[in-house]
C-alpha cells in the first residue's frame, strides 16, 4: 500500500475507533485536576507519560510544584537534522469546580449524550489532549516513522497562570512549529496578552481616626490623606487610559475596546479606628497581539504617575507598581504574552489546507478572545498557533462539554498535519 493511501486508511480509523477516543477522554477527565486548588496533577501526568512511553517517546518529567509535574515527551525522527520538528502542547489542569454548581452528574465522571462528552475539562482542554494522543497512537500502531522530531508537552498550571509551558521553554524544549491544542472551536488562532499588576498607595505615617478632621478641615494643619480615598483617583485614571486605548488602538479581527484595564480587587486599611495608611489595587490588563506586556505595563505606570503628579499628596506619596507573577496561587500574579501569527507561514498554510481537506470548510484564521500558554512558545521564538476542539461558551462552564463530531474532525486533522509537517524538509537544511 502506498504511504498516502496508508495515511488515509489510518485517518478513517479515527471514526471507526471513536469509542476508544471517547474512552480516552473520559479517562483523562476522571483525574481530578482542578486549579485552584492545584497540586493534584501527578497521577494524571503519570498516566499521560505512560501512554507516551508506550508509543516510544523519551520522557522528561519533573515537578514544577509539589505534586504538579510537567512532561516533555520526545519522539526522535529518523532524520531529525533535515526535517521539520513539531511541538504539541496542552495543559492537564482544568478550571475549578465550586460546590454550589448544579452539574447533572459528577463533573469528573464524564457522560456521553446527544453527540457530546460532558465533564470538567471536556472543552478546556482534555479534549485537545485526548485527540492529540489518539492521533499519535494510531500513527504509531500503523508503524509510521516520522523523519522530523515530535515533542509532546503536557503542562500544569495554565488555569492559574503558573505557566508550565514557560518552564518547558526554559528547559530548552523547542521546535520549528508548535500547536497549542486548547479550546478554539477548530479556528487557527493567535491571541492578545494579559498581565496582572498591583498598584500600591502607602502613607509614611499612620493616624488615628479621630485626626481625620485635622486633615480635611480648614485650619486642621495636618498634611495627610486616606490611601483608600486617593486610590479612587488612580481608578479614575485607569478608566481614562482604558477609554484612550479604545479609540487609539485596534487590531484586525479583535473587537474594538478589547484592550481593557480591569480594577479586579481592592484591599486597604487596618480597621475602623484608623485612617487607611495603605491601599492596594489588583488590576488585569488585556492587550493586543502586536503589543508586549512590558510596554503595556510601562504605559500604565507613566499615565498613573502623571495623575499622581497633579495631586498634592500623591506627589509626595507616589503609587508603586508590581507587575506579573508566576502564579495566581503562590504570588497572586500572572503573565500571558500575546501571540501574533502570520497566515503566510508554511506550517499555518499546511494546517489550514489540512483542516479544509478533513472538515470540508475553509479554516478560520483569527484571534482568540482569551489567552493560553501559546504566548510563551511564541515568546521563545517558536512559530505557534492555537488549534483545538471545544468552544469558549463551554470552557469553565457547568456541564462543560465537547462535540464528538468536532473531536473526531480535530483528531483526523491533527494526525494528517503531524505526518505531513514532519515529512517536510526544514528550510535551509
């Protein structure tokens, strides 16, 4: 049998063996890996590592946090130096489940009904992981050898900004192209970015509540202020900057005004007998694919410091800024770099053509309205796209679900792309 005919026969097997694919997804969902609380992925990651090992991958597994290990599985190609390499990336953690959520069944005991799989992580993004693993399994079972390297990254922490993917990049894991198999409804996507930050206003003195009259009344003769009240000027300034960005910045395929500044959490004061001597504001900033988190943070700082300069007390007690973080759990901060994609990239063109061939419709190339770990791969210089089953209406939702038809189409597309991309000679090789 010619190789092309053999690949087509393997693609047909996805439909014929879809019960195995569904059962693989149900098994992945059965591992309870919500974040928060996190620190619960070891058993699930050991299962993924065992599947990869059975398929001939070399396994690098290490703890990013206790009981939260990353996996990099590498299947060396038989002509690695000459042919394209590929990273398949996905996160094993899922969104948290609150006790008061009205699931029709146990969220970690997946059920199949009316053409969908229902369970926590079905859409975001254990469906993507299951499809990718099953695609590779069928290729390996058929004895298909890949000339280029195939790297499978199963990472932790995406739901709480812990960037397991960043740790893979720091470990030197790289390739000619990467697909993040996260929720995209089979769109080929880039993304904007997100950075969180803390703005702190702090007085160098602490005053009793009884002195408030002295600091606000004519002749009180006390140069002081409430840090909470002064923070309202900062919030007004952030809203002013947000409106300015909405009319001066744009990006193709992104709704106007998507570059937002959300004052998400405010903390301050000691108790009612004191004037608030400190106030902290936790903000979330969304920015466009052609912007960096460093530049956006600098814009916010410069604007707020000018607001402070116009206030007599803030001029002497200027706000301070702390940006980003490595975990929403550990240090209450996160960064998701933006990801700008080039539709003319040969890998993206191949993926789009493969999608059209399998699904029967033109691939939609656009920008995700949310963020994924894809930005870290792009930040490391790896051309990257987001491409996975499931839709954002189901991600994080009660009775989260993924379409079986879409999961099958995705698995077929990914299988064919893996084979064709790793069989192409690397440019310049």
